[in-house]
C-alpha cells in the first residue's frame, strides 16, 4: 500500500504537509534556524508518530484483554546524536494508563507487544535508537 504525503514550502523554513488522508500539518523551525516557531519541528513529528502508533496498539490490545481503560497518555523523551545525521539514539516512552482495576502486567504486555512487534514506527526507529518504556497505572477505584 502506498502512502502519499505532499509537502509545500510556505516561506522561511516553514512547510505544510498534507497527508494522504487530507490532513494538514504545519512544520517550522526555531527562530535561530530562520523559522517563526509557527509549527512543530519535523523530528518532533517523528516522535509524535511513534507515540501515536504505540498508543493506538496499546488501546486496541487492552480492549481485547478486556481491561477497563478510561485514559492513556504517553510522554516521550529522546536523545539525538551529536553529529549529522542527528538520528535518535535513545527514546524512552512513559505510558500512563487510567481505569478501575487495571492489571499492570497486562498493560506492560500490551506496551511490549506494540513496541516489539506491531508498531511500524518503533520497528523503524529501533534501527538507530535504544527504545525503552515504563508504565504507570492510575486506579480510579
């Protein structure tokens, strides 16, 4: 399956990406790089894609495990190489799962399955980065 994304320069170092599903994303650089700080940095979007891909899987897996999840969030911290290309070298994903009576072992299993098997973004990024994760459960009971 082919994926289409179109990039259009909007001036300075800013670009508008239009995804194959018709959604627009604004990207821009920091002022010291000639940008106006009017959008996300491209590498921030890479991390956002990783978090979204993994979280999508985790929600799906936990639903199949019949876990009563009412909320999921993920915070990503990453380190990049010092030299060009400044690829990600270390990425830590901290997941917080909210619900009543959530089984932490099942959440950890869901996160591992996504990171190690299902998430395409994780499979690409783990070629250059050590990807780790942690899980926090907030019990609403």
